[in-house]
């Protein structure tokens, strides 16, 4: 799903609703949304892949990250948003 599709889908719902995520693909466990991260996603297959930092934030610089850390510069990566569950 692309961000624009998610935005359109979310517009159909109450903006005060909580975001709850399934913790596995079978829907056995659930968790509230804790955080999101802008990343570069590099697929290994049609069902999984790796993520890389899209840009080093000021907060990350304070933690010791530099521009060389985890940045991905090849052509097979795509900009993506990762949703992280609370648990």
C-alpha cells in the first residue's frame, strides 16, 4: 500500500480512533502503534526485505550516528514508512 492510498483510507474513519497493529500476519496478537520511521526499503523477496535509515536526524547525530551509518545509496531501494507496535 502506498502512503496516498493509506491517507485516503484513513480519511474515511474517525481521526480520534487508536491505531492498533497485528503483531503477526495470522492476527494472533495485537498492539497499539508506538512510532513510525521513514526508511529506505530494499526487498529481498516479495514478502520480506531490509530497511535502512533514510536520513540522519539531529536526535540520531546526538546518539553518535553519522552520514555513513546505514544510509543506502543503490537503485533497488524505495522510500517507505515503517509502523512500529508498542510491544
